[in-house]
């Protein structure tokens, strides 16, 4: 069952989304190339969430040991923070969830450490973010769920990339994960009809090589099978009468 939210509930999720957008922005600003470790990112995430009076959604979720997921280069998602130092040119995914007043928001970005990377990596980041926005555009009443994934897949594959199949986006609200699953691939016009009040976390994972992934021995870190670079962007979106309303945008962020 897809739980639709009232506009008052969406305003609560917007409050969580605003805090989350600030946290992610400040985390990204804090990265010092060749100095910051992924564990530092975890500590900074905890401090920021505390500063904004939120609760991290990921810690202890199905046994996940940390506040943030940090995925470097060929890591796709769910990277566990540790002693790895972030190097100039690494592409690092920061995925964070917060709860404010019982309501969740979930968002992720992938950035180049030090603001510079290879042209190939820079293009992957740009196309993955654009693919997310192509999917978000489809999150409007009257469309079907699979219109979102179809838009994402078409956009990414037309540019020579592949879209991860094994992990998907999700409904979100009082829980981090609610129905429906939101795949980033598939034919258009299938699945539930989208309605006002649905709230979705849309989160494409796009690879330079093949779409296949595998999970490392730590039971969390998902990497590309061919160890090609991967990028991940995510926003929490409410479906309104007039179309998608992105709850996790930074005020100055361009859409
Ligand atoms: N954004 C991810 C998701 O929606 C993060 C969950 S990681 C976990 O699934 F550690 F909390 F499981
Ligand atoms: Co998510």
C-alpha cells in the first residue's frame, strides 16, 4: 500500500528535507583532499544532524553501523565509513537520511574530491544528476510509476552509461522505506498510477561500465562488478497537483 501524505505531513517532510540539504551541503564543504577520511565524514554527519536537532535515519537500520553511507569511485552505495583517506579526483557519494519530528528525508550526492577529477568522471556525475532530474520530472499525477525509471534509463543509456538494477528508490514518510519500490529502469506506462500526496525517494545509480553490482565481504558496500566508476544522486520528492516538489533541494540549488 502506498501511503499518501496530507499537505501538513508534506510540510513536516519539507522541514526534514531542508535540514538534510543543509547537512549534505556542509559535509561536502568540509572535505579536505588527502586529509579527510570516510570516518571523518561520519563524525561530521553526526555533528551536523545534532546541530539541526534531527536524528540520523540510517544508524542501526537493518544493522547498518553508521550515520552516513560513503561510496568512493567503483563503490555504488552503502559504503561503510572507515580509515580510507579521500584523494583529489576521487568521486565520493554521500548518502544521508534524517528524521525530524517523526518524518524522514533521504538524499545523496556524488562529488569530485577537491573539485577536480578526470573528464570521464566529471561527465558521469553530470549525466547521473541530470538523469535524476529527468526522473523527477515524471513524478506527477496521472503518470505511472515506471515513467520515472524509464526516463532515467533512457537518458543515461543514450549517453553510453548503464543503470544499476539491483537497488531501487522507494516511498518515504514516517518510515525510511515505504512502498512503492522505484526502479531506475524499465518500460514506460507500467506500475501504480502516481497521485497527489505520494512521496518518493528517487535515486539513480549509474555506471560507466556494466550495470552488474556485487556486495563486498563487509555485507554492505556495493561495488560495480567490473570495478568501473559509479555515481549516485537522490532526492526526496512529493507529488503535488502541479507536479514534483523536491523536498531536499538546497535553497540556491538549480534544477
Ligand atoms: N539512501 C539509501 C536507501 O534509501 C540508504 C539506506 S542505507 C542503510 O536505501 F544503511 F540505511 F540501509
Ligand atoms: Co534512499
